[in-house]
């Protein structure tokens, strides 16, 4: 996965995988235009934000997503690290939608990612076989540290991205740039792909979101492509 994390003297943006990271990277660079902004992005993102690069923006190439602890450690070690950030922004996404989007994104981009295990698996396995083959993980480390969520963590919901970003701009006094939608993966609505077995796999994998009230567990009739 590609690394993505932006920070200024007062704010941090953390890219949770497959949750509008490229769109939000451009968005926050627009919000913070004129402020000293540093961070880590993928090679592709450097190209995509080239028009927003100026003397105030210093971005480096990264090679792995940073979780909350790693992002705070990076911030603390920086020139801005003498105080806590005013807010840390991260985007969450409905796990059922996230699982489908991840799979189809990796299938669609396999040719550009040969040698990366998850992309190779997605290229040859069905959706259910793909998720069955992966080791268990949890999003917990992106949203908490040792089980505790910081008071300054601002969670933006993928499902209401535009409204949440407008609210963030009002609350923190940002300029509010136009929201662009980049790299949307092409597939049917996530509900088309689920049966009880796949739902249970995704529920267990992303249980943190359900147990902490981010999203409600759903039930599904048998999907069309499992």
C-alpha cells in the first residue's frame, strides 16, 4: 500500500486505505494552501497533486500506510512537534463497501502492481476466496492507540464526504475547495456481492467499526458473484 499522511503546524490528515485518500490529499492541500505543509504520499499521488505544489508544500515518497501512532510519532519528530495538533483527520468507510472496493481496485490495477501479494490474489480469486485467503487485521490502530481514541480525532465519513468536509471547514476556519472524486473503482453496489458467509468474514475483520458504533451490522440475501 502507498503511504499517505499530511501535516501542518496544527493539523494531521491520515489516509485510511481505500477511503478517498487521493481525493482528501488534494482537498486538504487546498484547505491549507499558504500554510507550511509536509507529508508522505505515493509516487502516483505526487503526480496528481503537482498543480498544488509550491514553496509551502514539502511531500516525500512513502511506501506503507501510517497508522495513528506512526503519524503522531512523525508529527512529534518534525519541526511542528512541540505541541499537540489541534485536530487529526481520518476518513472511515462502510466495511461492506470497503471490502468490495478494495477487491475490485486490486483486480483492476494488478498489471501495475505485479509482485504485490494482495493484488495477485485479487487477480485470480473470487471476492469470497480473496477475503478468506487474507490474514486477520483490524482498523483499530488507525483510529485509536491502545484502545483509546484521541479527543482531537475528527472522523470524516466516506458516505457523507461532502457534508462532513463542509462541516470541518466551518469548524476550523479552512477555505473550502471544490471536492473532486478521484479513482472511483467500478463495480455494482456492495449489497449485490454478499451472502451470510462473506458478511461474517467482513464483520469479523472490521469488527472495530461495528463495536465502536461507526456502522451497523447488515444482513444480506445471497449475492450474485461470490
